[in-house]
C-alpha cells in the first residue's frame, strides 16, 4: 500500500478503531493498514491522542478505544434513522 498523506492516515486510523470494538490494534497492524513504518504509526497515535483528543487505551501493546467511550449499536427502523437526519 502506498503511504497516505498524514491527514488521510489519521482519519483512516480513527475509522479502524471505530470499526473494531474490542481487540484493538498493534502499531504493526496500523502501520500495515496505512502503508507506513511502525514508528510513523506510533507518532500518528500520539498525534491522535495528544492533539486530537482521541481517547485510546494501551494494554500489552494493543491500542483500543476505552470501553466507556463506545456507544452501543442502535437498532433503528428506517423511519427512525431518517428522523435523526
């Protein structure tokens, strides 16, 4: 994968975390998903946490959104979903 621009990469990392509920990611997995080195992935995580305020927990080398920061999936009808727009 070609390296992404930083802003695109940061958004991609946020999408990755929001899509995976529990297991989280290692810096190596983030690096592979964004086409950069592990060190660049680590710097990106630091930017997200300290400059963007994106909350992440690190446990045994895996980063994940803290449990209390996740929203439960909503089971909405089509009409209810449209009303939210």
